[in-house]
C-alpha cells in the first residue's frame, strides 16, 4: 500500500516534468535577458563593487516589495547579519527564533555574540508561533526598569525576534508584531525564501523593522550568490548601505572610514543577473502557483497532507511540501523517490539538535518535532514549457 503510493508519486512528478531523467528539488531557470546583461557588464569592465546594475536591482526590489529601502549584499546570510546589527543585538543577548529553520538564521545570531532562543512553529504557517512566543515570554521574562525584556533566570535581554517564512509561506506577522511591541522586542524577518509572498497584501519582509532576502542558486530567483537587506526606514537604509560598503566617507581619493564596516556589497556582475531575473519573477510566481495547485489536487484523496498557503497569505510556493501520515512512510517515501531520481528532502535537522546550538534555551517544541518527523519537500521548479 505504502510502496504503491510512493510509485504513484514518482509517476506523477515524472509526468508533470515530462521526463524520466533526474528531477532536482529546485534549479535556476534562465530564460530572460541574463546573457545580455552579463555581457554588457563584462564589456563595461564594471563587474565588481562599482556599477549601475546594483542600484537598478535595489530599485527593482524596492518597487516590487514596496520596501522603503533595499540594500544589496553578497548573500542572504550577510543581509541577516546586518539586520541583527542594526536591530541593536549585543553580545549575550537572546534572540527568539524558530528551531525549524535553515542554519543561517542561527549562525548570524551566534556571530553577533548573542544566543538563539528556540520557540515552536505554528502548524498552519510553519513559521514562528505567536502564541508559543507569548507563552514563553510571559513565563520566563519581565520588563526591566530600562524597559527591556529581560530573562528571569539568566538576566539576558531579549533584543530581537526572527521569524522565518518557511518554504515561502508567510508567518503570522500581525500577531508576531504585536508580541514584539508588547515586550519591546525588534522584529526582524528572515524572508530569504519568500520573495513574491504576501502577508494580507503586504510583501513579506516589509512588516519587520529589518529583513533579509536571499538570491542563492536554489531560491525563487538567483544572482548566483546574493541577498538584500530591507529596511523600514530610509535613515536605517542609508546607514545599512554605509556599513555594508566599508563605512567609507565619500571622497574622490581619500580613504577615510568612520567605523569598522563590512565588505558585504553585492558585485555588479551578480546584480546584472538579478535585474534580468526580476523581469521573469512574475512568470515564475504564476507557474509555481499552478504547480502547487497541481500537487494539491493530486494529494487531495491521499493520506498525505499538502501544505497550502495560510488563509491570510499569498505564498510564492518556493518549495512544495507534504506531511506524511507517520515517520515510517516519510522514510520510505524519501528513500524510494531519491532512488528513482525524483529528488525529495526532509526538513532541516532542527536547530536545537545541531551540536553548536544544543546549549540554547528553548520553549516547548511539539510542532517542530512533529513536523520534522513527517515533512517532505517535493520538486518545485516552475514548469515553463509552452510559455
Ligand atoms: C537561503 C536561506 C538563508 C541564507 O541565504 P544565503 O543567500 O544562502 O546566505 C537564510 N535563511 C533561510 C531560511 C534560507 O533559506
């Protein structure tokens, strides 16, 4: 019974992609002006830290997301690093985040000298659960004389909260923002996976004070490697640009820097690729939605639950995911599909189980553990034949 349905899934995916060859989970798609813009960049010799494509790419992202200010960076991780720095995270601080996330979210907390504090995800959104966060904060913290949220036993300050929009599905942002407001915590969105996803009509990454997008090769659009820091205020955006570009004071030939900055600026060559990819993003989004609907219809009559966008959101359906009826069927599905050349993947090993974060404080993680045992990602490249 189990194995027959595994075969039905493989047949369905092969049929969908019209191939018996290896089908990856996600791969970049270049069907627009990528070659033209790259050639122009190379011909101009401005391939590196100076060039117009970076500015153009930033404006395209600002327009698309309606973000106040976008700052292009070398990758999503560096954008998230600067987001935490700008949020005022200090050594020994605590940063609330989900255990069910990609490791980069926690690495940047560590690089700030701070510690992650793991909160459960909601079953509906797969993102940080506002109820779980409020419960943890009520039980374990208080607002101190300076107005900061302080941990009762360790006295650490809870400075920021970083929800992640898992697989492109927007987290419950209004509720999370209200928890943050109540406890005086800065909201930073890890929107690395959610370009093109909307929360109640607003683009993800524009609700928090800061947020990060990623354009890594496996994301919905790619610049090879790249990221973008979104800032809710113009002033913060200007400062973010300054510190990601070595904090140099503008001058025709003098090298004066007013603080220890970062060399996180996206090279012009990568931005050229980004400009071309932004032109096809609306098409990718339409096609990914069609693919998700196709999967959803297929799994409707099965024991597997397709993860649909939460009712308040419009998701980019970056990675399609299903929940298997139990851990045994998940294991059997993963091994069968990968043997057959249809790539599927479990969710990331939970962060509190990774050895470098096993020390971290945590709330009750029931949903995270439950999902870890059952979730499988399916091939999610947009289907572009016939367009
Ligand atoms: C991809 C990703 C990142 C990091 O992006 P890079 O561009 O690879 O540095 C961060 N967080 C999440 C959740 C991601 O999926």
